[in-house]
């Protein structure tokens, strides 16, 4: 296997790992969101802003991710 092919596999593995971690974070925060509000002393509006930050992050990186794919 050439160095170029190994680099491609590392790139794919890194992207897959990042996708997995992102999925786990989004799933965990949606499940624990109700417990986080009183524990952190934040409002439901602030919690909604946290959820929106995930949406904005995904929306911003859709085009560069598609181009890289």
C-alpha cells in the first residue's frame, strides 16, 4: 500500500471518527438536556441556543464537506 493510499484511509477514518463523535454529542445532549437546565442554572431558551449551535455548525460545514467528498 502506497503512502498516498494510507493517507486516504487515515482521512476516511478521521472523518468517520469525527462523524461518530458528533452524533454521540448530539444524542447525549438531547437526552440529558432536561437535567442540564436546572443543574447549570440556565433557561430553556439558552438550552435551545445550544441546540441551535449544533444546527449552525452542521449547516456551515455542509458545503465544504460535500466538496471534500
